[in-house]
C-alpha cells in the first residue's frame, strides 16, 4: 500500500509551517520511493528534499542503505502510524492533531473535531496511545514519536512531541509505566527532557500508584530506571 501527500498540501523545504507552497514535476514526484518494510508491509512515498531534513535519511540517501539500483530505504522496526506522523511533520511542520494557540485562553491546545463539528479544517480525534507491536502493549503515541525523532535526528519534532504529550490527560497508569520504560530504552542517558517529564508525571500520580498493588509491583520492576 502506497501513501503519498498531494503536492497541493505540501509546504516548502523548511520544517516549520510556511504559506509558501511548492510544486513538483512528475519526475521529482517519482524521484524517491521510501519503503517502510514494517510488520504490516506498508509502503510510503516521499521526496528526497523532504527526507534529507533528517540526518538519518540524508545519510541513507548517500547509498549505504540502498539495495543495488533501488530507491528504497527499509525500516523494519518502525510502526506505520508513527512513521506517517514523521512524514507529515517533514512536509507540514506538525502532525495530527495539530498544536494550536488559543488566544482567548492564552494557552496551547491540541486540535480536535470538537472545535469544529463540521470537521472543516479540523481533524478526527486521535487516541493518545497506540498499540505498539514491538512491545505488545499500549504506549503513549507522542513518546514513540519522540523516540523516533531521536533516531532520525529531528530535534524540533522531539520538542513538539514533548509539548503535545504534556497536554494529554486521562492516561491509564499501566500505559504511563510502559511508556516510561520504552522512553528509557530508546533514548540516550544524556536525554533529560523526556525522562524529567515522566518523573514529574509519576510523582503527580503517586496516590494512584499507592492504591494499586499491581502498579506498585510494576514500579518496583522499573524502579532502577525510573
């Protein structure tokens, strides 16, 4: 299955959103086929100039990850839903749901179809967690995006994902602990931002943890990391 973005929806080369739109010739549209060889066998199409905003793909496009004569990059460990968010960010400077500034409340919030019942310009509500086949359980979606951005060298995407995760609420404790362990396993020891976020989150939820013996055992299992 191929997934591509219409050229009319694409922004320019800058990672940040811009009103200047860029058109591509048919030759450029076929310049690169990015293959996501995931557990679901999903295929994605993307442009070289967008992918090379990531140091990871800039290196890949030099040839070390290419099969002979094929314009494909194989990423067997990436979740399709997460990689789709990465591509959306590379083209538009954000990923669904978008981060919006509410002038009336003087605060940031996540886009929701509740803000636009007709869904004209809005978006469908997106669950804050996803089922990650690699860990066999639910993880916070923004945490997985953060860790993927770490792998691809996209620092701005990391900051965006962390800000969005801070706006989520009502997350099950099991998902929080599982996501915290995933974050520790997939970020370097020098990365304090996401870890500090989880430490603060667990401290705020400490009363809920104490009420659940199972959760207390979960904390003891992950205690050396958390």
